[in-house]
C-alpha cells in the first residue's frame, strides 16, 4: 500500500476542517441558545421591582412630654413633692440639677439641638431623667417611650453617654483613694464606732450575673456556686458606706484571693502610690492602716481577719467586734443594689467596657448622694490633697512586697488589736443592779405572782375577747 499523496491530505483537510462548515455550526448553536432564552422569558414572568423600605416615623410629641415632666417635678409648685422626687430619682433635686448642668455644659450630646428635619431634640433634663430611670428601676430601654416619648435606641445611647460623663466628670473626686487627711478622719470615726484603731474599711467581693455573656466566654465567667456567667466587683467601704476603692470587670471564675491579687490595692501598696497614715495600737506603731476581711483572704499585713477558734474572752470579744465591723461592706452592697436596680438585675449589656462604665457610674452616684445628704465622713474635699506619689524602684518594690505579705506583721497586728479592743471595751456600771432585777423577776415567776404584770394580763384579756367573738359568730 503506497503513502498518501498531497492531494489526499488537502481533501481531508477541506472535508473536516473547512472554515465554512465551522461558521455554519457556530451559527446553528447560537440560534438554538437564543431560541431557548426566548422560550424561558415567555414562560417566566418578569418580577416586579423591589419596594424601597423606609424607616417608619412616629410623631411622639417630645415637647409635650418635656412640659409634663417639668410640671410634675421641676416647676415652682410641682405635682410631686421632694419625697416623691427622691424616691423616684434616688437623689435630691439639688444634686440632680447639679449633675444636669455639668453634663449640659460639658458634652454636646446633652444640649438641646435641631435634628435633620428641623425639629428640636430632647432637653438635658429629659435625657438625664431617662438614664436615671433605667439605672434606678432596672427596666428595659423602651420603658421611657410612654412617659418621656423617647425611643429605645435613644434611651440606650443616652444611658451610655450618661455613664461615661459621670465617670469622666466625677470619677477623680468620688472614686479616689483616701488622702492622709481622709485617713485621719476615718481612723477617728472607726475608733469611735467600732472600737479598733487604724481601720480603713471593710473588704469584700460580689458577683454580678452577666445574662448576655458571649458563648465563647462562658467558661471563664462561670463558677460552680453561681447559676451562670458573672463579673466580680471588689469594694472597700467605710462606716458611712462610702466606697473608697472599687475594682470591677474580672472574670467570674476568680475567687476573692485572685481578685485581690489583680486589684489596684496590692499594686498601689507595692509601688508606693497609695497614701499611708500610721496609727498606734497597744503600744506599737504601724506605718499604714488595714482592711477587715473574711476568712478566705491571705494573712497580709493590710488585712485583719477574725479567729476561727476562740480560747479566751479576749479573742471571743474581738471575733464579735471584727465580724460586726465587717458588715459595713455588706450594708454598702445592699444599699447599692436597692438603690440601683440596674446592678441588682442580671446585666443585659454586651460589651465589657460599657458594663464597667455603668457599674462605676452607679458607685460614683452612690458616693455623691452620701455627700449631698451630709453623711460622709470626709465631707470637705480639697483637691490639693490629691498628690501623685512617685513610683517605687525595683528594690523598693521587692521590700514593699515582702512587708505586705509578712505573716509575722499580720499576727502581731492582730494580737495588738485584740489587746487594744479589750482594754477600751465598754464596761457597764450597773451590772450588779441588772443581775438583781433579773433575780427578782425569776423569783416572782416561780412564786406565781402575775397580778402586777399588766401587759400580759391585757394581752390575755384581748385574746379571750377575740375568742368569745369568734364563738358568737
């Protein structure tokens, strides 16, 4: 069989690779696709255009709401008196107007301005009232839509700006560490009320339930004795329930010891930035004061705990004195939660920084109310007393940490306080007279002489009369 010739190759190329045939085939495919698309267009109808969704506008009449608010509480002859104002706003009208004026003069958010439509916005009194109502009653954000005519988002933004403004304007004064002059007054009051010298305040922690904790953080914010995720608040309160130190925001899995180690109290004593004032107890001098704590806290030189076992009358008396004096911080937590239901109910915020700002704002307002009522130990505030102490060197930090964690100083201080409290304990001068009167009452009871006891006789007669009435009915 011979090899193919050039003519045969030309014939094969013309038959199978002819450009005329390729063009005809491509035209046929294009026509088929066009026919299919036209068929689909005829079968499926054209969808109507999507409507433009616009935000619904609600005419709330905020001007009438402002007039009603002024008439109820702020007119010359208001509908509700000062007692009702204090119960609903948690403070006096004088303090409310002071806070309102400071916020209005400092931040543009609290100034009444025109909106984009040319209408006047809310007044500063309406915004401050909205924030205080949410903090006081712990309601949802849309609760103010009925009385103040304020939308949910506006109420939420107002609360965030209010808490931020309170912390920025008053945090330096009402969340300060006690100065040297403050410590002298605190020592004097605590010695008079509790009978122990050198006491700065009571130290304790409290858990706040975080309802909207993110799922990824629930493990580190949950502890076995709590029902859900929590955030920890550590506070120091004196006899007048003033909060001298507040540390908030650590995870709920922390116990009191971990929270104390992470708090600025320990760092302040180690770095030497916390003002110190010495005191005298049982013939010995000490450089700084101390805090009363419960049994979980470590044996540091700044913490005084009670005794687990008492062997004599002195320790038994000091145990009772320490436990009763430590109730200051418990009373303070109770007043905080009763005054601000926002921190009594589970927290529904998402962001930690906003939660922390709300907690500190409630504590600052708590201290401001105590000062406004004239119940604060340190009533006169002197800004010049707030002196920033220099940071300690590395050698000084090591020495301060060693003195802070010294168990020997802790035991010596506790022993001196026991002797001092026992030496100045109140002694009744009429103990013998009280004992004689108690013996006479016991003898009369044993002899059956009940004729001279008028109170019991009257009560028995009333009970007999009630029984007779019931029988007649």
